[in-house]
């Protein structure tokens, strides 16, 4: 659902621009994309906080229902203003899904398989985006473009399933009870304030910065890679091939890198992904045989897109279960600001610097800065000062 809703606007873009009754102009798609992205940070922070206060079931069911109703409203909107309002509401729900689903998948995963479980779950985001493109190819321009948003309302049927299958209680009740019994701070500060308690403050700040850099990297490359490749002398078909290899590399490599990550090397693998992205993106700016460039493009996708998934896994390892949703929501909420800034950042760099390599250098900067920030995280992750570590979940080590 995340992928379908996120990519639906791009799928219908050409049809929307040619729909005369709305009078859409060249800046309309940019405006609609910004409206969608602006609400995502609020959805992330609010959903993460609610997941720790109310349990995973209620916020997840509400987010699914909200997205379905928003997509339905978008599908039947009679004018551009209401259509934009529907996209704003949809962005709020999309922002909520990542921290909710990541926290829920982590809660139920064996400790040594958490990264693998997250890689499987988050790997379906591009699958949803592919479905959006497939429906667009099959149905447009034969049907009105708003029909594609109607499909986004169908998963509202999953709400009763979520209500029945997802546990009602908070995943961290046992954790909180143990900490309180041990005389810890289980009932002291709560929510966002606890993220900045002495034991958590450093990790929270570093994760927020790294998440921002990661989403600048992801959203700038996914938006600009074909254009930057064309500025380097490649034709459109070749540039699209590189984009496909970029996505396939992330999907195929995600499961593979999750195995060493789950064996005690999570931080090393995540940091290596950011550095791999930087090196591969630089290599794309150099003249190489076509097969080599396709492989390098796949490695760039692995480092960029999968690096964000690994970063989410790092955050789930850092925070205790009772604070996991809040931590994910805040970190990803700050990261969503990077998603908004990323495409504009590359546009500005390529406009100011005439060199064909300017775009690739722009891609590399957030990758290097993200790796540098990630390197500052402590080797041993522990709960906030004064809080007892539950016997069922020892503090994980991220080498």
C-alpha cells in the first residue's frame, strides 16, 4: 500500500496534465508531490507515538482505514483543490505506515532474524509501486486517471483482518512492568520526551540526522538518476535501464545483506551500504562498458535503497520495545523532511554547476554524511540510564 499510494501520482501524471477541465500546468505535479510529502512527517511522528501508547493494532487499523478513505476521496474529487486535499491526507497515512509496520514486524521477529524480517516486509514497497505502474499501463488512457486511486481504497477491507490478527495489547507491557518492578524508569517520562533522556539522546539525534541524509539520497536518486544519466550523454532508454537495475539491485541484494546484519554486524553492514552507494554513484559518472555500468547501478541501488531499510533495523535494535514505535516515528519523521528536500537539492546543484558530474557528486554527499553520522553511534546499545534491562531482551550489540 505504501508503494502503490506513493507512486500513483507519478503514474497518472501525464494523464492529469492533459485533463483540460482542471487546467493543470507544468508546476501542478510538483505542487501535488509537495502536498503529499509535507504531511508525511506528521503521520510518522503521530503514529509512532500512538503505537507505544495504544499498542500496534489500533493505529495500524486506523492508518489503513485513513489511507483507503483518502484514496477514495482522491478518486472522486471533482476539482484540483479537493484532489490536492486528498493527496495531503494520503501522505499523512503513508507517513504512518513505515514506523507502524516496522515496529510490528520487529516485535514478532526472532532476535537473530529481525533484519531479515524487515527486509522482506519493506522489500514490498517497490512491489506496490510496480503494481501502480502496471495498472497505469493497462488502464490509461482508456479510463479516467482517477480510477487508479480507486484501487487504493480496496485495502480498507483489510481493516477487520488487522483487528482480528494483530494483538490488542502493547508489545512492551512486559518490558515496562519488568522495569517498574526493578525500580527503573518504566513509568517516568513517556513518548517523545523519553527519546531525549540521557541514555537515548545521542542515539536519537544521530539516527534522525542519518535518516534525513538517507532519504535525501533515496528520493534524489529515484527522482533524478535518469535525468542525470542523460546529461552525461546516455539516451533515454539506457537511462531507464540503469534505473531498473538500480531498483532490482536493492530488491535482490536486500535479503543477502540481512544475513550478516543479523549475525552481529548490523552497524557495519549499514555503514558499508552508505559507503557502497557513494562509491557506486561516483563510478557511474566515469566512462565504463555498458554491462559494468548496469552492475554498478545495481550496487548503487543496493547501497541507497537498502541502506534505509538497514537504518530502520538499527533503530529497532536501539530502542526498547515500549519506545520502539516512538523512536521509529520520530527518526523517520525527520527523514521525511529529507525526502521533501532531496529532489530540490539536486535540482539546485545541477542548475548552479554545469558539469555533467555535478548530479553524481550531489548524490554522493548525503551518502558520505550519512555514513559519517552513523559511525558516531555507540558500539553497545543500552536502555536509558536508570532503566533495568528486561531479562528477555538483553542490550544488543552493533559492531
